[in-house]
């Protein structure tokens, strides 16, 4: 047993293998689907940030730029769902 860690090396390896097996089940999506899913997550995060900025924006010009960006993000999300 490793001093100060409380788990034997074998236990740590087994735990790592179990996590790896769980990750392998998630990774069975084709590469293209995984890329599209990751892009969708990124767009949703960008959309939420844009909405937060829009709530705080005080100047009309800034609000217009944010709205234009928000529309572009929403269009890309629609395009991903359309594929």
C-alpha cells in the first residue's frame, strides 16, 4: 500500500479501468457525431454567455452587435439539428 494514500496500487488500477470502460461506452459514437455534439455544446455555452451580456448591455450599438451574434449562433444550432 502506498504510504499516506489509503489505496493499494492494484485498487487504483482497477478503479481506473472501470472508469475507462465507462468512457469507452460513451465514445462509441462515430467521430462525426462526437464532433457535432461537441460543437453543439460549445454553441449552447456561447449562446448563454451572449444572453448574459445582452442582459447587461446598456448601449444600443452594443445590443445590436450582441443580437446579431446571437442570431448567428442560433442559426448554426439549427443547421446542426438539420443535418
